[in-house]
C-alpha cells in the first residue's frame, strides 16, 4: 500500500508544473505573413490560435509565454535580428556587411522604427517594451516557432553563439554579431517549418505583390477597416519602406510596389528563404548548436491518390493517380488548389502533390511534410522520450492537420491545445 | 464566417505574394517517363489527368503535361457541386456532365461516386459502432483498412 501511495505521489508530482525541471519563458515566433498580438486585437484574432489562444493556454502552466512579431515578408537574417532586439531590448542593427550586400535594394543597417525599450522606467521615446530584457545564459529561453519562424529561430541561435558568419567584426559592433552567447537558448522547437524549403514557392510562380487589395482585405475582413492603416504591418523599415502611421495598407503597397525589395532577384526576403534553393543556402551556414535541444513537429493534410474513398476533395481531383498526393476534404479550402497533382483551376501546372520527387508530395497545403523534419544533413532522430541535445528530435507529424490547424486557426481547442501540452511537458523537463 | 473570410483573404494574399498571375508555359511535347500506376476505373478517358506523369525536379511550369480537357472536367465538377448545393437532383447533374464530358469520363465519375457513397455509409456505420480510432479499422476487410486511416481521427504519426 505504501508503495502504491508513493507511486501515485510521484506521478502527481511529475505532472505538476511546480516540479518541472525548469520554468523558463517561452517565446512564440510566427511564420511568413504572420503578425503580432496587436494587429487584430480588436477582433481577438491571433496568429497563435485564431480565436483560440495558445499563448494564454500555455501560460496556464505558470510559465511566462511571449508572442514576438517580426517582419512578415523579411528574410530570416532580418527576422532573427529583429527577434533578438525585440526580446533583449535596443535598436535593431542588421549588420554592416549584410546591409552593404543589399544596399542596392535599399537595405539600411540601423533604421529608425525598430527599437524596443529594455527599461520601462527609462523609455523617453515610448518604444515598445522588450519581451524579456534579463535574457542571458542565466535566464535562458525556449523558442517555439511556426512555419518560417523555425528558420528564423535557427538563424538566431547561430548568430547568438557564433556571431557573424563572415568573420569577427565584418558586421560591425552590433550585439548580436559578437557571438559567444551560448546557453541563452535552452530549446528550439519548429512546427511545420520548411527546413529544406517548400515547393509551394515553385508551383505558384512569381512574386507579384498585389498586397494593396489583399492585405487591405485582411484588415477589413478582420473587422478593423481596410483603410485605417491600423492593421497589418509589413515592418520593412530596414528597407526604407516604413508605413506611415495614417497610411493605409493599400496606399502603402501602391507606393512601394516598385521597390527592389519586392523583386524576385532580391534574396534578402522571405520569398527566397522559403524556396528549396534559398533554404539550402540558409542551411549551408545555419547549423545545429551542440548546446541547444531541437524539436520538430510536422503536419500533413493530403492523401495518396485513389480511384475513390480516400477522403479527398473530388471536385478538385475527381480522377487521381496513386503515385501522387491530393488535398483532404478537411484541408482549409483556399490551400487545396496548389496542394494536389495540379494547381487548379486557373493555372495548369504541377501542384505540390506531384512536383519535384515522391518524398516531397505529402504536404499540409503550404509546406512539404518531409521538409518539416530537420534541415538536410543535420543529425536527427525520432523523439524517444529522452531528448538529444544538438540534434533534431522529431516528434512526428500531425496527420489530418493543415498548415493553419497546427496553430488553431480553424480548429477546436481539443484539436490544437494537446499539441502544445505535449510540447510543454517535454520542455519542462529540460 | 468572419474568420473564414479573413483566412481566405490571408491565403489569397499568401498566394499572391508567392505567386502567380502569368499564363502557363506552352505545352511541351510529352517526354516524361512511363506514368506511375493509375487508379482510374476501367473505361475512363485516357485524356484524364492520370495519364500524365512529370519527371521529378523540373520546373513545375515547363513540365506541365495536363491534358487540355482537365480544365473542362474541373469546371464541370465545380458546376456540379454548385448545383447540388442549391438542391439540384441527379438528373440535372447528369445533364450537366453529359453535355460537356466524354461518355467514358461520365461513366467513371458515376462509378467513383457510387463507390464513395457506399464507402461513406460504411464509415458512418463503423463510427457508430466503435468511434473514430484507427483500431476500429480492424473490423474491416483487410483491403479496406488502409482506406479507413484517412477517415479515422487525426493522429500524431512518425
């Protein structure tokens, strides 16, 4: 009886956050076209949860959880810089060499409008407050990311520990480029991240920013009024493309659409990093740190082709090929057109479900499931319950989850919160 | 509804940012390797999209081998879905298809829909008996068990 009581007590203690090995904060990092908590605050729609609230749910364990907001269309280098200063405080310094390399496109090393205050009592310019100014090796963080956010946090870890990839001093005196910040990140988790790129970048061609109408539409449909300018932000101050406080998104895009930043030839942008070629370039210098626990989680919302009865959308793909993948009925409707054998209906070209090679076909509507596991060439293994530091611990993929289901956009709490409960249980023991 | 509209706009935005707007490249001569096993029912049109297979790792546009009637087929099926949503009967949908598709395509669609209907009924029966877990599939014939997985509850897999 005493033994049973001891076992029950041990189990209870193990499940209690108060007895977790750590209670270090979590910072959530969004993906391509993501946004911060202030963007649609009036309607309550959040990147992390939609009308659910993943951050609040995670805070229920007693752990601080912060939601970062970085450039939604920016490169991972720029996003990592912004993430650093947004957490620690200070004004973003994108690096001398980096800015010079992209000077033709208008890159600025130290733009205004990208500052965060570390001390609320000393904030004469009313900068937004940094998320966790005490951040250092004694006060480490867990980073949890979705989609492109996974590439961003990997880049941040690389820069924190190793500094400039082109040699000491090459990027100037920015705090992020000095290296040596080992131990600042305890773990890095990626959810549905295109570690090796996504073929969506290839199957929907050309980087044509019809953002005026569409981004304005997002804001309008989210209930904030498309012309107010008080909504979606592109955060491109580092390219001299600051959005005026009263400038509508429509006007902003109309004014900036000819800027070099939006051209395909600009490789300092999300559109490059998200493709297989851009991701490979990133992976050539962003390596896994031996000091960090890495976790990856995937998602899939396609099925193998079948002549019937595989729960796929038969209007988009009435006749199917068993070699290819097709979007499930429950994939969110606007992702279906590019997820299957063809991009339908307006452009007749191969879709993600039949493009590149067979191991790339399964996808979640935005990212190929095989790309979510780990960067090519880096150590990885299925998570067995004992995490391995410096290697990718793959938790598996959530089958029947599309790219936005995993962050709760169109999913019930019972579908999305268990993903983060499971993850928190793992992080708590690190 | 507002959420759906907002998500739709965001996705349209995403697609616009990543893409399209140019017409497809001219159709190259079909030089692909033999097509993988097709699962089209007997009698289906050889012009259906299953006949095309692309060599891997080529530009998605330049390997476009879609038969010219795929857009017609998709347009018809889109019309059929709309018609059904507004309550159209089988006669009307049959006429919609028969006027624009080949006899073989029509026959294949009807066979597929009949099979889907029968299968969906079996899925409903199975769910009523033992829920949506994958283990419920054990009650099915061996050849049906892989199908069940796509209808079973969402799961974390490796």
